[in-house]
């Protein structure tokens, strides 16, 4: 069963994430979709800020070049540091991995590569798992049916290069609007194929 919950709404099923307890009762801490199954449940937030996690793939924008590295805007309050020998310049777009995070939630990046000129989208980071899909199913299908190369960063940035960029953007907008709808992959497939007929 799925239903929309708002902050402060009581949750009857057992949910650990995105909730708080008060006087033995559990309440939603976010605006999101509650998915319940046999007394257990989970809340998928519909809005949220990106918090870097070790191993995350992110898309960053170079803010400041330093000796032996650079400071990178990764769509968080604090910039991340990238130790690299690559000759980056300010405003370059790159894809990298979060290597480490300190107690202030500042990230260190590694495994970077510069991205060529492309289209950069920003979406709410909580929508990213739906855009990627289970085992990359959604994003692989979008790439296949549009001929575009698409990289989705966990930090809510999406880089699109080549192929039918408009179709990719339309598909991503549909996913964002209909995150909570079941059978979404099939709907997106029909949308992409329908437009190409």
C-alpha cells in the first residue's frame, strides 16, 4: 500500500528512516510516499538535500584550482576537495567518486574524469534512485532509446551528451513528476517509443 505522508503525520507501521518518535508513537519527519507491507514500511522522501556518502558517484563543477588539486561544487553546503594531477580549470564539469567524508560532512573525491561539453540538469537528489532504476534499468533504457550518453550523479546532477537530449529531458521530467507511480519504467518506455514513431 502506498500513500503520501506529511511531516508530523503518525505512522502506524514500523519505519526507521525519515521518522521520529514522540511519547511512544512514530511520526514522519519528511514529506514523502509511505510504502507499507505486512506491518513494515519505508518512506521515500519527495524532497531532500544531498548528503554525501562514501562510494557515491557525483557530478561536480570546479570552483577553485589549487596546487595538486581543486575545490569542487558538489551541490552541498561545503565544497569537496579533489586531489588530482589533471589540468582542470574553473567551471569544468567532472564525474568523481566520494572517497571519504569527515565529521563536518565535507567530502574528498577520487576517480575523477573531466566530462566534455554537454547538457547539465539539476534535480532533487531524492529522485535520483528512481531515475537510475533498479540495477540501472531505467537509465540504461533511456540511453538505449535516445542514443544519448547519460550520467546521473547521486548529488542530483545529470549530465547528458549526444543523441536526442530533448527526449531524455522529457523522460526525466516525467519520472520526477510521477516518482510514486507504479509501472513507471513501462510508461517511460512507451513515452520514448511513442515519440519516435
